[in-house]
C-alpha cells in the first residue's frame, strides 16, 4: 500500500468516470450514434495501446486506463452532422461508414503517433486528440471540424461568421444582427429547429438561444451537447482532484473568452451597440460545444500544458484570444482545436514563466492529505506541476530533475538544488510516484562535489 494524495491511475479513473457520464447522457440528444462512436474510439485506443505495449516492451508499457480516457476524449470531441456551406458537395458525417471510419482513424493516429511514439522523446508537445483530429478531418474537409449540421436540419441559412458581415473565402451575406444570427443559431443547434421559438421570438431570440446553448445542442461536438452538464461534471472533477488538474487554464480561458467576445461584439455590432447583440455573440463563443468541452477536458491535459500557475493563466488567455480570432476572421468554427495546438507549442516557453525561486530559508507549505492507495508503479511524469508548490525551499523540483537527466549541472546549480534539505514533499505529492527527493538530493550532492 502507498500513502499519497493522488496517483496517475486514480486520476485517470476519476477522469474516465467523468467522461463516461457525459458520453452516456449524450445518448438522449444524439442517440445510438454517440454511443457507437464512443465504443469505436475507446476500442481502437485500447487495442493500439495493447499492441504497442507488446512491440515496444518497457519503452511503451500498457496503460489501459489512460488509453480509455484518450479514446473517450476523441469520441466526445467528434462532430456529428455535415458542413452547412458544403451540404451539396460532401457526404454526411452523421452516419454510415464515415461515422465508424473517422473516429477510428483519429483514435489510432493519436494513440500510435502522438501518445506512444511522442512519449519516447520524453515529452508530448501537442494534445494527441486535437492534432489527430485536425490532421484526419482538417486535411479532408476543414469546415467539417465543427461547423456542422445534422442531416435533417434546415440548410438554407448559412452559418457564417458570427461577428462580421461576411466570412473570409465566402461571398458577402446580409448583416448578422440579433434576430438573424439568433435564428441561425437556433436553426443549427435547437432540438426543434422547425419550431425554435418557445421562450422568445424572432425579434428577441436570446431566451431560446440561451436555453439551447446551455442545456441541449444537437450538432457539433458530442461532448459539448450540454454546456451546463459539462461544467457541472468538470467542476466536480476539479474539486475531487484539486491540485492535480490545471483548473486555472479553464478559468482563464472562460473569463478571457467572455471579455474578448464582448469586445468583438461591440466592435462588430449591427446598427449601433445593442446589449442583446453582444450577449448573443458572447453566449455563442462561450457555450458552443467545442469551446466548453475543450476548456474542461482538453485544455487541461497536464502533459501538454504549462507547469507553472502563471504560465497556465497565460495559456488559457492566449487560447481564448486565438480561438475567437480564428473563428471571427476565417469562418473556422472549430477554431479552438487549432488554437489549442498553437498554444501547446508555446509551453516550453511558458514553463519558464513564474517558476519558483529557490530560497535558503525553509518556508511553510500546505500539503494535501495522503490516502492509502493500492500498490502503484512508477510512471512517466505527467507534468501536473504539484511538486512546484510543495517544496519547503521553493525549489522548481521537476525542472531540476529534467536538467539533471540531461546532465546540465550548471542549470541544476542555478535553479538552487543546493538548498534541498530532504523534506521529501515532492515525492509525497507526485502522482507518477517518482522518487523526486532522491533525484534532487543526488543532484545536490553532485554539484557540491564539483
């Protein structure tokens, strides 16, 4: 038995349970399609993980729980429907062979190339589900990433750029002021598109749009079908796994999205600045399925996000700004996927922002409570950053470890490894069960001998 606040497997279990509930409840909006996609994605991910563990041996050990989580994220970030602007030129993605083929390809590519093979380099630089989806769907039909409609929805209204009169690459459309844009959103997302106005009217669509965007959307990402549900489950997961999930990214992303969407709404408002017009666009950017699911379950991936708290806040803000810019000026309604990959690539820089500075004076730190957990094996670092906040000498522990692994003793000394006093807090909080204390003490002794 191991006494620790968290382990990687337990963290994966909690995440899997959260995703399972979202997948299960999505049945009531998308029917058996969502459950079928979930089974296919998880099955392919777990199967690839098993086969690769046989081929790679100790370099790629089997991790069924992590593979299942990855498979569910692929499924929940998959879109059902077809691009409205291309309704006559490409087949529906809502059923048939495509519904089986694309999730399977995304899951296989992400697991093999961007999880297992990338893991051999010692670090994953981009979110595996995001990059695999962008490559598989993006290279085939870029608008299909998120700007989708179910096949039985009205397709006479173009879901154009929500903030400007016309979209890049498309002809000019009529100005999308409140009634028109509200009608477009309800046509695309409402569970009853032929009779969408139950709480408001064409002139005042805001009540119906709010209800639809918050409670039940019928196109786009499966995992984003209910913003309220995703937020509730995500908040519970954050509370249970506090300290090990990077909630600052989610908070920063949502706040920045709200502020920037409001600013853009003011800039591109129709005939004068109208409050309903601004709120409508804010609600769209904040609660579209891709945005809300990504904020809670993809943007917080510990392996591909910054270590430091300040870096996480900057990451979330940058992600929000990029998402809205991409969606506003390119008409790419799944801009969050591309924005996430871009921000993932900034992490080596953001990891240096806000690093704790070693102190010769011992400081008091609040440790999470330990629990008696089952026997656990040491795994690769998941880059949760917890060891950065619990060292009694304020050492950037994981950064020192990475420098020591590379034999960069000048950097180890500069980071203050000499101040280590064997408190062992870093080992206690590490969910990967890495003996960080021994590694840092060894590095300390090494530089003292030089």
